[in-house]
C-alpha cells in the first residue's frame, strides 16, 4: 500500500466511540458464550436455528438491498412499504441508522482510498474491517460529510429510523428474537442464536465488504481504486463481492451482472419488483461495461510487456477492440429489432432470429480473438513480470 497517496486530514485526535466499541467487542463474546450455554441447557432446537437463518437473510438484505443499494446509491425506487421494510430489517442488523450508514458509504465511494474515506483500506485491513468503528468521526470529517446526507435527512422514513434507532435495533434485533425463542421453548436460546449469533455473523460478513473486497480479487473494470471482484466474497457477503464492478457502476442495482453471478441481493430486489415494491431498477448499458473491461484488459497487458513492444501491441489491440465494440452494437441493434417485430409474420421473425444468431456469434468470435491475442502476446513478447 502506498501511504503517500492518502489525502491528509487536519490532525485531529479521534475520540473513542465507547458505545460502538463495547458493543463490537462484547457482542462476539456474548454470541459464543450464550449460544454454548443455550446448547448445553436446552439442546438443539431446530426451529430456533431455522428462524435465525431467516432473520439472517432478512437483516442481511436489509443492509445490502436496503441501506446499500437503495438508500446509499438509489439504484432503484421503492414504494413506501418497502422503504419501511428496509429501514426496520436494517435496524435489526445493528449497523447504525440508515442516515449514518448511507452517508458514510457515500463518503467511501466519493473519497475511496483517501483519508476522507471512513474505511480506507490504505490504513490497513483491520482498520477497514473493524478499527474505524471504534472511533468517533472528527468535526472536520462530519463537516465534509454533511452534503452527502442532506437528501437522507429530508426523508421521513430515514428521519424516524434515525431518531428511534436504538429502540428499533434493540426491539427488533434482540427483544423480538427472545420472544420468538420463547415460543419455541427457549427465550434465552432466541436471544443467543437469533439475536447475538446472527448479529455478529452478519456484522463480519458486512465488514468484509470494506476489508476483503478491497484486498483480494480481480480488478476487472478499473484499477484506479482498490475495490476487487471475488466470487468467494460474493458468497460471503450476499452478493456484494463484485465490488470492483460496484465501485465503477455504483448506481446499478446489480453487483453480479450475469444471471449466474452469485448476487442474492439482486434476486431479492427482482422479487420485490415482481410484487410491486421496487421499480425503476437502474442498470448500466452493457456496451459501457464491455468498454471498461476491454480498457482494463489492454492496460493490464501493456503493463506486463516490455515497453518497446507496447506501441505495436496497442495498434493491434485498438483494431480488435473496434471489432468487439462494433459486433456488440450490431447485436444490440438486431435484438431491438427482434423485440419490435415480435408480433409480425413468422417468416420475418425467423429472418431476424437468424440475424440475431449471427450477430451473437460474431460478438463471441470478436471477444474470443481479443482474449486469444492477449494470450499470444504474453507467450511471444518479453514480459516484465
Ligand atoms: Zn468499497
Ligand atoms: Zn456502494
């Protein structure tokens, strides 16, 4: 890590955030101790574990689909009932109010990797994961952050949730699990498993987005910031692991853009669209995504080869790139035509379908040649690493 890159803030001593620090350090102890005691006293009550998994899914998506993709990035629009649902499930995750969370997260995107990034990875893995929450934000940081929370402040749901955050978090995150546990035979088991164990597991899964997702993985679309794409992290973080994509196209409601990319948050938002809660889901035009990826491929390749070959390789890359982009444009045009003519004669449809097949094949071929050329260069040209 290059520490000289950190944009310096005025030297202000950071005060310890005692409430946050105590909760973050004591809750894992409570989770382990209480769960062990519950298992010893009551044995395995499967209903409690099933509800804990359900609660985990609901509160995890409250953070990823609600706090993150809706409140922080406005990647789609919500009906009021869905907004309330996100605000309440998010509160039960014990990750502070929507207002603070989303404002800090916008700062993270805007000032990523600098001193104004609240969880800058340049300050180390553990700072980004955990350390930053042990301290209060300085006056200066709060002043800079103020405009990033202005619209949130005007939102009545956000305001209510912020004003009653502690009561909502304790009520929904600890008390409700205790009551549910009681229904299934152990109130203490509910508190231990559905409450503390679920909160702590979700805490660290979320914290991984700030630490591991800026540490391990591939920089598929850009290397101007430290965010990385990783399938393992996507599995661990409810789909937020395609973090390199997310940092460059933050207003896209998806993080995993392919249908097979592991992104449960995206699927949950799609389900809410089907039932009418979410609408105007924003996506990045595929052509822009391809452009960014090709640019990054070319940059990475050029960095690896000896400087005297770079010009020649660049020329060839440029022409291959033009072919890929043109093939994709053609494919999109035919696809649009296909959608438009869907209702006309079967004969015309068959003709357009054939054109679509050809356009798809040409795009795949252009992409294959693009990749093959990179392998060829790395095999035949002197590389620097
Ligand atoms: Zn990030
Ligand atoms: Zn984000």
